[in-house]
């Protein structure tokens, strides 16, 4: 299918957006003089300019122009209790008031408690903390390569493991010259990286088997997200999870679950607890950090031992590793989620289900074909994630990143770019086609999302003829 040209539609939305956000527009002009593209995280830099946020509470953020925006991005899926949840914010305020929080550079008891919770809720034997998901996946990769003495890293097309060398292959679907995920995504990488990363297909056990038959003796690890995030918001199938465990074991490679999104998203712990498959290593960040920069590698004691004295893997964590304020937020968040697990997760799953249905219905009511992924499957009963896709044909199932991220199968510009700006006109913020529901969202917020999508669809529909 030929890709649609959305230039006119985008221009008309952008014009209205600029009119209603003069402060954010003006700050952006300033920003462009000192920050690359006006900011420091590519996907936050909505074009023509992002809303500049001044405060946030629960499901809402307020921007410089006074818009109260219903947020489904929630800190890159971090803020499962909503923005600035009192449980965490008050604990931090109390700590700062008593002289605790910014004394980076020591160790304390907090990190012991945080590690205990993480071990008990993930099945890991040892934990080491660091400060970003990218670092966690990089360290997990180093550990695997050192433990096995092998070179190759296997990942799935569409899998995002952050900006670290072995993660920067096979992230975006490319249509120039070839139609696949088999590309490096950044200039400046060591040339060996392109040969060291093998890309396989998500939820395709047969291809995984074939890739291991071909490369198995050289593969150090297979890393993937049990719930694919930016690659299309898709859960791993029971069959794929089982095959990943069995095949890696058979070939002497380590299995790494990147749980940066899925950890503490579906239950108060790793999603592997629900899926019933234990990886050798797992990476965590986002929710478990309570809104602060916390990440961890957690897993088998014999593998993690390589990060310790004499182990030879330079997993030093970094200056901000186990930052005391961050560890406090992390411990408070994890304790809260464990204590309130039975109330929080079933409600989130029900709201997520409702959000996905309402969004599909809103577009259908205006004659636009839309599919919302993000729901669970036979291995995962419920989910609070959602991403809308606009397939060109009725029979597209939207079940793989090869479909959801291929601009000739789904209208990727419509879901990623046009929809985001159109919903901003309705004071709703989404990313990658939507985002996630937090515990701070209400039934009314979900109804508001539906109404906003209906209005956005009305604006979009005439341009799709
Ligand atoms: C699955 C996954 N892994 C790793 C990362 C990288 O984490 P960070 O942005 O904290 O470096 C992300 C970030 O979105 C992610 O979604």
C-alpha cells in the first residue's frame, strides 16, 4: 500500500496548535538557541514544538499556556501511580527535611531493602543497581558475553533496549532498499556491532530456532521484552516465551528479559512471574524507581558474580547508582505496589481494556479503521498498556512489529505523529499511539480520552479520502 501524505493535515493541526500555545512556542524559540532541537530526549520533542510543562499531578500535567493535559505517557510508562504520587513525594519531602537525600557517594540500608524486594518479587538471586534502563541492558549484555565467552547478541526486530551499542540494531522498520529491521540505528557505532547483533522475529519460535541452529554456538544471550513496548505494544506469546527458554538453554546462551517496561506493570514484580518463565538475567527500571532514575540488573548469582570483585566485568554502576533519594523513591514505590497489588492491578487492567475499546470505537464511529494493541493474551490476563494502529486493510491483525511498524502496512505517521498533535488540541497527551493507564486515571478520564479521539478522528477523516 502506498503511504499517505499527511503534510496538509499536519500543517492545519500545527497552525491551530501554535495559535493556542504562544508561551510554549516562545520557549521553544529560546530552546533552539542552546539545546539540540530544543530539548534532550528525541521523542519528547513534539513538532512543531512540545508543550512545556510547569506542574503535574496524578493523571494530569499543566503546561506554560495553562492547558490541563490528560497524560497517557506518564513518564515513559514510569508513573504507574500517576505524576507526583503523595506516597513517594511525601517520603522524599520528609527525607530532604531531615538531611537525607543528596549525600550521593555512600552506601546505606535503603538499597538493601530495595534489593530484597526486587529479589523476592522477581525470582532473582542477586541485584546490582544502576541509573538507566540503557545502562542496565548494556551491563546485562556485558555479563552474558563474559559469562559465556561468546560474541553474539540476539534480539528481536522492533525491540528497544535503550541507547547502548548492542541495543542500537534492529529498532526501526526500514523501507529503503529492504523491508525489515536489520539495520544499525546510529552513526558512530563500532563497526563490529552490526555483525555482533542477530535480529530475529518477535513471537516467531520457528525463526528463533533457525537463528540458533545457524549461530547458536556463538550466541552469548537472547534479549527481548516479554511485552514489546515501542515496537508495537504486543505481549509475547506463551509459545515464544517457552521456546526462548528452552532454545537458549539448549545452546548454552543466556536468556535476558528486558523488563524495563513490563516490570511492576502487570503485577508487583517481574512479568516473568505471570508468564511462568524465569530468565537468567532481567533488567528493570521505570516503575520500580518510583519516578526517580533507578535501574537494575537482577538474576542468577553465578552470572551476577562477574560484576563483583574479581569477576572482571566493569559493572561499576555509575556516580548516581543507588542515589539515596532515588533508592528511597524506589523502596517506597515497590513496597506500596506489593501492599496494594490486589487493588491496583485488576483495576488497571480493567481501565486499560476500556481505554483500548473506547479508542477503537471512537475512530470506527468516524469511519477510520483502527486497532488498539496493548491487551494481554493467554499468558497475561490483563494489561494497562495501549497503542492504536491504523492498518490499511481490514485483514491486518496488528500482531507483530513487522505489521505495526511497517509504514506500508499501517499508517505509522498517522498513529505516531498526526494523532499526537491532534490529541494535544484536545488537551490529551499520548506517545507511540497512546501509552498506559495509571492508578490515577479514572473512568471519567477514559471517557474523556474516547471523546478526544472522536474529535481528533473528525478532524483527520476528511484528509484520508
Ligand atoms: C524496554 C526498554 N528497555 C530499555 C529502555 C532504556 O531505558 P532508559 O530510557 O532508562 O535508558 C527502555 C526505555 O524506554 C525500554 O522501553
